[in-house]
C-alpha cells in the first residue's frame, strides 16, 4: 500500500511540474491524442499572457511620454505605441492608434474587465472621441502613459479617468 501511495505522489508531482513548466513557457499542448496530456485551458493561457503583458509593461515605468512617439522603439512612448509595443512582445499585433486599437478583439463591459484588457478613454475637449488607451491591471488599476511622468500605474476611479471611460476590448 505504501508503495502505491509513493507512486501516486510521484505522478502528482510530475503532473504539477509539467503544467507549471508549460504555463511559464506559454506553451499550449497539441490536441488530445491517446496517451497525450490534454490541452491547457485557453483561459489559463490568456491569464499567463496577461501577466506577461503587465510584467513587460512595468519594465518601462517612468519611461517618458511623447505624443506621436515612433512605433517599435522604447526611448519614449505615447499611449498607443506603448500598448502596441507591449502586446507585440507576447505575439499580439495591434494597429498604431488608440482609435484603431478600439476595434480589435472583442468588446468587454466595464464590469467584466480582466487583467490585460485594453481600456479606452476620451480626452478633455473631445468628449465621446477615443483618444487614449491603457492596459487594465486588475483591482481598478491601469498601466498607461501620458504627460509628465510617462509610463505609470493609475486607478481607473482617480481623477477624471472614470468619467472619460469609453469602452474596453479583449485581445488575449
């Protein structure tokens, strides 16, 4: 009996390590075949990629904001070059402007935001027109860049962000 328990325990540890290694590598297994492990749930993969997006984005905290910053470089960012760059690092290609990005992926209601969702805002003087994009981090926090201070973390309920909220899209 003790030998069976040890064998079961070893199999459990091997399975846990396999899943852990697969998630950290962002791997999705092939379709289920006889003797093969089942594919990793798509929501787990999306969660892993969302964590990667946030981690990559945080690497640029404090990086200066420059309106119209050139796409693909990291010396400065504007809001949409930042989201475009960060998401590209996890294999998601986004268009260049916030308005264009607001048409990619699937609609997400404000009450259903998840980490990694793109959140869109109007700017003062242009109500109802999408002119800003941020990355939702969870717990009401946004990873974004604008003005003095550059890339930063802000709360969606602080300042005028809540009143300028327009829509959100899920691309992961």
